[in-house]
């Protein structure tokens, strides 16, 4: 039996359908799935500890191939009784008075409007895992801005997640080392792209540092899939809308 094919995936990514198709097509070539934190994805790929990885962008692409897959709606996570949870959707400007429980660089759109940044009283929170930060948010001490799937992964009864506009969507892609010549790489790419066993298996992924590489169109802040799509209603302060369920 062949050595396991090691495929990493970032938290919130759900690669199960592709893993199932692999097992159906290649039952004698086992997969070795691995959950990979976003801060580790670059290192594990570079060191060859995973053969391929579903990654969250941005990612340093030198020496890698990358296929952009989809974009995710950002949400604000707050305690269930926080005022923002009464709305179906808020704009990042509505969060100007809030304390962000992440590095400000994690959400530059918030940093650009935040009162505590403008007034010079911002204190960066200590390093925390997402689960720890969600627990702090549940206490009412601040908010988080996360991809929707990550918020769902860490959902709790004492927090709510509300879509937020004015924040760039998060992109997810499939990456692997450019020097990885394992033929199973091409097979996995075909499965992810929906090719059947009878389809042509000619290489169809360009180097990630090529100017001609395929890229997901970036519709601008807050305009990705599921981003709401409508124009802003109202000005600063939570926007009018139907109370959240």
C-alpha cells in the first residue's frame, strides 16, 4: 500500500466531500488529513510536512502552486446580549466604539475607523487562540471579526455572529509545493476541480508566482458571496434592520 497522502486544511474549511471522492476513486491510496492552524500553513508546506493544504490567504506564494477556491463572508462575534446582535447585518463603521480582541492588523478596516486607535488608547490583547478569544468575547469584553466558517466552528450559546460589511472577504485556496512531483497531487487537483476519472489529467494549475495564475475575482470589501450585496442603510451606529434571530 502507498504511503498516506497528507492533506492539511485550515480551521473552518470542510474538505470532507473531496476526501470522500478520493477514497471512492483511490481506495488503495489512504489519505492522512491534518488540521493546520493558519499561522502554521506556510511552514508545513515549505517543510514538506503536508503534500497539499487548504489554506487561508494571504500566503507567501514563492515556490508554491495555488488554486483559489472561494471567498467567505466576515462576521462580527459578540456576546449574545451585545447591541450588534439585534441586527441582521452591521457595517464596520458601526463597530468603531468597540474593542477588538485581535491584533488590529487582523482587521485593518476596523483599525481605520476605531475610536481607540484614533485616540491612541488602543492596547493590543495578549496572544489567544480563537477559542480563547471567543470565550473573552462572550464575557462582553470585546468583539472579534472572523470568517463565517470559523465563527461557526467556535459557536457557543453565549455568543452571536452577525455579518459585517466594509470588511474584505476571506479567500480559501488549495496550495502545494511547486517541486512536488507526486502524481497524486494532480489527481487531487482534479477531484477538487470536479474532473471525473475519464477527464483529461493534463496539469491545469499554474505556478502561484506566475502573472497568469488563476485568481478568484475580488469584489471589494464586503461584497463576497453572502455579503448581503445591498447598499448601506443609515450612518454611524447599528443600522436599521430586522432583529436577528
